[in-house]
C-alpha cells in the first residue's frame, strides 16, 4: 500500500515529501511482483476535486471518510486481482 496523504492540499509540503516514498513503494511492488494498493493516487485524485469533506482529523490520521476511501481502494484492488 502506498502512503496516503500528509495534509489535505495536493501541493502541501507533506505531500511533496511523500513522493519519493510513493515511488519506492511502487518500485518494490513491481520488483517483487506484489499487488499494490494505490492509496496515494486515490487520495490525491480525491483532493484534486476540491471536496468539501475532509479525509483526516489532523491532516494525517483518517476520519471515517478517509477510512472509507482507503477501504474502497483496497477492495477495488483486490477485486481486480482475484480473476
């Protein structure tokens, strides 16, 4: 699973800081032929829509909406790979 977000603004310093970590997780998933849940992409795509609903309680830790978005990413990834 990729890291999610650090701040609820796409271009926040925390989200920029996460980019190398996201890239490393993607590289490792490819190297080990592992299933990757693209949570960072999902969360950034959500934030790009400029939603009125927050995903976190403090910019990092998920609230119920953030948890649901993460769960949906996991389920979608799982369903894509079971066939």
